[in-house]
């Protein structure tokens, strides 16, 4: 077999592997519903991923900056993106794999995602509303008024 035909065969196999959704893993970069995302967990038919947002979008406390070479190694087309570590659950169907990131990057994303989840639990009470500050030690149960 000639080298040129071997190269084409390899590209065809690589394209098939890249589009196969059965082998998605943590750290893979995917394209889902007009958005690039990084997978942080896989569970059967579903996966949990964090979206990439453009640098021009307003900054959120859950945003994690990535170096330009980390974005390039991941196969992302833009070098001006941040990872928003707010997990989104998606079905594996219709997802296209773009590339993957190094282990250190997805571990940082996992830790940032856990930190954001912890902060959200602190902000929101068990009924979905804001946390009552009345029972917090060191605080008065009545609201303070500003005096001038």
C-alpha cells in the first residue's frame, strides 16, 4: 500500500474515532448545540460539561482562564476563550468531539466546579431561596439600620 493511501485511511479512521460518542472521556472538548464545552464527568447516556465563553463576555466568578497554548492543544479554534466552570448536563447524542486537554487542566476545572457548587449551596437555602442570616453566630437576629 502506498504512503498516500495509508495516510487517507488513517484520516478516515481518525475521523470515525473522533465522531464516536461511546469513547468520550473526562477532559475531552466537544461541540454541542453551537457551543464548545469540556467534559468533567460521563455517566451512561449523559455527560456533564462546562462551556467555553468568549473573552469579550462579562466575567463570572466561575470563569477559569486558560493559556493560549492549552486552548490550541485542545483543538479550539479561538485563542480568546475562558472556561466557565458551571456544569451543564447533556445527552451524548449529537455531540462532536473536537480534542482533549491535559490532565492538569481538567483537574483544575473539576476543583473550580466544586468550589462554585459549594458557593452556590452557601448562597441558596434548602428551599431554593436566599440563606437566612438570623441564625448565624455573631450576627443579630434583627436587621441593622444605617444611621447618619
